[in-house]
């Protein structure tokens, strides 16, 4: 068989270990010249935070399963039905390790069952009040999520996919969507249920980037290589990254380049245009900003591919523009680096769920 493409048109990606840091190297062929290589540095503090989140996420998942039961009690033999055979053992280990959260009972010859401890139930009872305080924020973020799409509508299944990341309650279709008919409407389209935006609000069409970036000294670049201007993004390069002069010049040009608002309709722009490509970065930045922890998995981002007119090679686009990618587990997650780390420092404009704080307090003690 004769191949249509020669080897010089192919790219080879390899992984290698250097000390304790995993480096991803991409080789690009260019005729007879020596191939260039790019090294992507792992940010250990981000990977560590992701690892620390695994246990609280598992505990919160088990809490939700227990609360969904009729008697707020789950038979251990039914745990496998909820989480699968493999994950079952991780949950059993958590139950045994954290008796201050979970209580196991097997009285009067009944099969063993798990329920929340008294302290955990008291904390969980406050969750409703916290969610009520968060309701205006959740409604606003859900409206902005729809405003980012080309037709101001998103499949309900896509919203379900990032429901926890958005901080939405499990009954959000009844408690939020039905409660605000002036903002939301569920209608079928092409055989699927879509959430439609009823009214456009121009005051919401302001991105988190625009709110958080100062516009003073537009021609000034700080020591951390951040350029301050109306079209710049806040950058935070990983430790060990040493850009040369030509690279910084290119970054400076890109930071100064104007681009359309992510809230403008994507149909108006040609994706081959550099400004339109920068707009895609703005769309992804805004999407991540709407989540509670400023992160989504690559699969979750891809769920909005059609509605947001995202590029086909989304992964390469994210890596090219230095979005933080952590793949310490089998799932690849993308996040806003500094915003993600800032979440774990109390901020006046962020309301923590009491149960989440409770689990972090005991799991990481």
C-alpha cells in the first residue's frame, strides 16, 4: 500500500520521565531540518490539589446517594448497584476511615447499612440555606451560559453533564428553571430537550476577564510577563518555563490584539481569522469562569462543541494558549490556573457549601 502522506508530514508525540516531572514532547518534522520539540511542564501544585479533591468528591458523592434513599439509609449490599463493582471498594474504605461522617448499623439482624452521622446530618441540614443564598448567582451563571451559545440555547443533557461543576441543585429543573419562566424555557429541538434563554440582558454580557483585568498602563508588561490592556488575558506560566525574547514578543503581540466579545454570535466570524481564534480562547475562559472550581474535563468542554462553535482540535488550542491541563488520573481536566488555586483561599464573593468545607476539614486533617 502506498501512503498518501510522507513521514515528514507526520507528528510524533512521546512521553518521557525526567526526575519527578513528567514531560510531554511533541516533534514536528520540517523537511531535512532538525525537528523542533516542545516541552510542556507539569504544575505539581495543581496535580496535588486535584489529588486532594478525589476523597472529598467521593465522600460528597456517597452523601448524595445516601440522601437519595427513602430512609436516608443505604444497604451496603446495594452500594455496588450505585457505583459499580470496582468503585465499591473505594467507598467502603471511605466509610471505614471516616466514622465522623458515616455511621454503619446492623441492628436486630438487619443487613448492614450506612447513613450519615449525627454531625454530618446537622451540617447537611444547613446546605439548603446556603443554596438559597447562592440561587441568584446560579441563575445569573446559567443565563450567561446560554448567552455564550450561538442560538441562546443548550441541550439539557449538556447542562446535566456539568451540573455539579455549575453548583446547580439536583432538582434544578424544578427549583430554578420552573421558578424563573421570565429567563428560561425548555423546548424540544431535533428530538432533544433544550434550555432556551427567554430574554437577553446586555448587562450580563461582560466577561470575567474584563471584570478582573486592570486597564491601567496599557503598554506596560509586569515582571510575571502579564500585559495589562483591554484585550489581554492574565497569564501564569508553570515553574521552570523560561521563554526567550522572540516568544515574549509574540505573546505581547497576541495580548495586544483585539478580539470580538465571547457573547457575540460566533456565526459572524471566520475561525481562520486570528481574532476569531483568540475569541475562542475568550469563550473557553468565560465557560470555565462560570464553574464553581474554575475547571472542567475535556469531555465536558466538548459537550458544548456545537453550541459554542468550538474548533475541532480543541485540545491543541487549549495547550497552545497555556490552559492548565492536569491528567493525574485517567480523566484530563482543564482549568484556569490561578483562579482554580484561589478558590481554596476564602474569598468574600464565594459562598462555600458547608458540607464541602466539612469534608475537607476532616479528610485532610
